[in-house]
């Protein structure tokens, strides 16, 4: 009896100590998180049928460090992150590019939408480059989901749910495949878990194939039903470290080339003092146009003609001084294309009329234009006059819709916006043009030098 009593006493001591550690971990907020991401591989851009795709080597080295704190549900966020470092060097075909988080965007809110972590600002908007920079596999907000939901013994395996896997691997959907985890061992109340799997899924509707393997450590405690000869554990604490290798092959899409890469990611999370200014909102005046939203991004014309707050579904495919071309990709489908062009400044008395805009449209769409469906002029609260004209016609054998708009202000600054889509996609497009026009501001800067920039010439399907 004394031997049994001794073993029970030893188990009780271990159990008590580990439960206490779990309790401390549960309240050990905020956390200091460090992430390292290294990627090597190649970009693959299709050229056409029967032609070999263009292949370019790519390497990425990213480093991130931030203090993560509970948000108290501020602005719909799950956590607040104060970044001390967020930068990546991207080298494509030997040409390096540095991407960094702006100085006015060091404090980030992160919303958890399903199993997706979405970064955004409280009073402003991230750029697409900043959003992509922060969109990493094994986000610290999601890694605790690597743990099993029940009691497990060493050697036990479990499948990570598909929606959790999608979030951890930073993909939109998973069509087939499973990631399986295994409890390898528990020492000193710390469990070591390995995981691996192969999945086929999609990002922005583009097929992707991912092979992943890695390991993590997490807090653990013996279950109350355990005995000294058959220990079972509950991993209900916090995952503190993750290392993983992802080998991904993604097809080219409507807005980006394909690639074949190997990525290595390492995440560490430790207890940390609170962020020094967790309630600050440091977005600059340029960004702080309204309360931030996870589903909006910000673009600033490099020459200062305009800036734009837009739906995340719009993706830039061309950009330059005073020009921007976007494509609207919705659930993998290419819905529409939009061209924004700064126009020459004019006197306030020379603002364009509806008739002048219609004349320019019929000229620019010569051979495609059939008729106008709508035409109206409105004045926004900020004083900008918007002339919006809807027209229909054909491109080849297909019926098409166009929405043209010219924005002008009292200073004579003008910008042209043209949307085009197949007529069959008008319902899916909805009011996307009105939403984008609402987020477009005229900010000055030198204007285009020729009147030919007013509207696009003949257009072809994107």
C-alpha cells in the first residue's frame, strides 16, 4: 500500500504543479511574439499555349516582433499588436525590394473571422503591401488550435480540422487533404507535438498544393483520470513555439503569377510586459479618413494625384504616376476591371458636363459602344462633383457594361474612373463602383499632360 500511496502522491504533486502552470499561462497576457519567415523558390508566369512559362527565382527573408495584448473587443478586434519590427526583403531575379510596416501603422488590431486572422488599423487603413506583409502562416492568434480538444496520451494522433488548417496555412479553402498531429512526449508540463499533412485548396480561387510538416510545444497537465502507469494529458494551455516547413505550388491567377516555393517559419511566444501605449491610435492624417475596417485597404498615388480606400477584393495589376488599374476578384471569379487616371487641371468654370463626358465615352468606345443607360451628376459632402455614366455595348461577341465617372473639385483637379465587365456579371458586380468612388479622394499633385488621358480608348476584356 505504501508504494501505491507514494505513486499517487507523486502524481498529485505533478498534477497540482502543472495545473498551476496552466493557470498562469492562461493569464500570461500580453505576450511577446517573434516570427521568422524564409522562402526560396521560383515565380511561374504563363505566357500562352505551347510556350514555356517565364520562371524567375524568388527569395524572401521576413522578421517580425510585436507585443500582443487582449483588445477588450475594441473595434471588433481579438488582440492588439504593437510592432517593434515588421520587415521583409524580397529578391526576384536578383532585384531586391524591401517591404516594411509604415511608422504610422505600428499598432495593429487583429480580428478573428472564423479561422482567419485579419490585421487592420483602428483609425485608418493598411496598404495592400502592408496587409500582405502581415499575412503569415501560423499566426500567433491561431496556433493554440494545434492542440487536441480532449485528453490524449503520448503517441496519440488527431486531425486538425479543415477550417483551422486553412487558417494556419493562410489559405482560403481546403478541398482535400488533412494535417495530422501527434503528441510525442510531455516533460516538465511541456508537451511536444509534431504535425504533417498534404492539402489541396485555393487562395482567391486559385488552386494551391501544400505539403507541411512541423512541431510545436505547449503547456500540458496530467488528466485527473490518469494514473502513474498510464498518463493522459490535457493540452489546454498556450502554444509557445512553432516551427514548420511548407512546400507550396500555386497556379497563376487573375492578379498574380504562380509559384513553387519552400517556406520555413518559426514562431515563439513568451510572456511580456504590457505594450507601452496600448490605447494609442497612431495612423497618420493621410490614413485616418474614417474608422478602420478589416475589409478595406488604402492606396496612395505615388505622384500625389489621389488616394483610395477600397474593398480588399480589388487587386492592383498596374500602377504608375497618376494611374492605377485594378481587378475585382470575388470568390475566385474575375468580375470587373477598373482604371483610374488623373486628368489635366482646369478652371472651376471649365468643369466637364454630362454631355461632354458622354461624347468622350462614345469616342473612346468607338466600334464597341451601343447606348447609354444612365447619366447623372452629384455633389459629395466634400464638394467633389461626380459625373457618372453607364453604357452598354459589345467586345467581340460578348455584351459588355461600362461605368465611367469623372470626379472634379473647386480647385480644378479631375480624375477619370472607368469600370468594365461582361454584362452577365453586372449582378455580381452590384454597387462596387459606387463603393469605390466613395473612397476616392483628389489630393492634388501634377496632373496628366495630355487630354488623351481623359478616358481609355477601345477596351478589351481583362
